[in-house]
C-alpha cells in the first residue's frame, strides 16, 4: 500500500470495556489536579467521575454553552477550538490521556470559552459542578491544585498568543510540530510520528494561517526531508532541522 495513503496511527480501541477501572485510575494519577493523591483518594475521584464514550468527530461541548463539566481524557484525543473575530476557527489545544479541559462556575467560568470535539473515538471522565464541589470538600488539596492547574493553562494560552502574534509562519509551524512530537510522538520508520489524526486544516488552525499556506510549507519540508506526511498524518523526520526553523535559523 502507498505509504502516503495509509494512515499509520494507533487509533483507540472502540470497545467501551477498554476504559476500564484500572485505566481510569491510572489516567487520573496523570492529571495535574490529582497527581499528588494516594490510591484511596484517586478511587474517591473516580467514584465521582462519569465515564462517557464518544465517537470520532463528535462535539463534547460548544463555545458559549453553559459551563457544566470538567473532563479528563481517559482514551483517545480531543481538540479544543475557538472562533476568531473573522469567523475562522483557531485550534487552541490538542488533548490526550491525562489532560483535562472544560469549565465550571467554581473555576470562574459560567460559559465555555472554546469548543471541544473528539479527533478519535474517546472515553472521557466527566465531573459536573456538584461532583467537583464534593471532591474539593472531601480532598481539600484538589482545590489548591485546581488553582495551579488553571493558572498554568492561562500561561500556556498567553505563550501561544505571543507566538502567533509575532513569529513568521515557518517558525510557528515548526514549533507546533515539535510540541506535538513531544506530546503525542511515537517512533516510526526512523522518524517521530504524531500519533493523532491531524488534517491540514487542524494544523492551519493551530498555526493561525491559511490551509493552503500550511500545505505548501509542509510539502516543501517533505521534499527537503524534514518531515514525512500523508492524508491526516505527519511524522517528524529531522527534528534538528525543525528546531533551526523554529529558532529563526532557517
């Protein structure tokens, strides 16, 4: 089979049983909000969570909806997006197991500031407002960790806005590919495969650029041997070259 046509990704098991109790507990331990908790406390967290299965390309919530849930990704991948003033969609984050997203009034947000959509089949652990209040009452250190976690997310958003505001497209796109390689990369054919299905439109939304511009740049980098790519997948073949581009040394 032609390598460009084949999607060499490890898609999540669609079987609902794949989101087992053991997996949910292991994932909760990865979440910054719960990372310092012991096994008994993690079991408490899990009892408050509702596991929900989503097919690929399914909205979890929409920008502007009332904020009712905080979610943890147990399996699969989720993207969060936001509409710009010109109506163009910007990709805010790519979330994988152990990441949290969503909003609650207790965290100072009455409405979701973004939209969340699954990229793959996914199992999400949801906490509504009453359940999260119960968690913070039962385990007070979660409240402190929540403040730190929200502050960290804010810092990440500010850094992303700064990068998009000033850097040329090739620097922005190279930085994005390197970040994704560190987050969702896996060894593949001597390269680092970004192990989530990403369309050119997704990368363009993350880079704040036109899809055609991103496609041309990816095609150029593929000819130069910096990446390998096909339909809905990208692999970093020469990370050193991308670091040069990211740092403006291209």
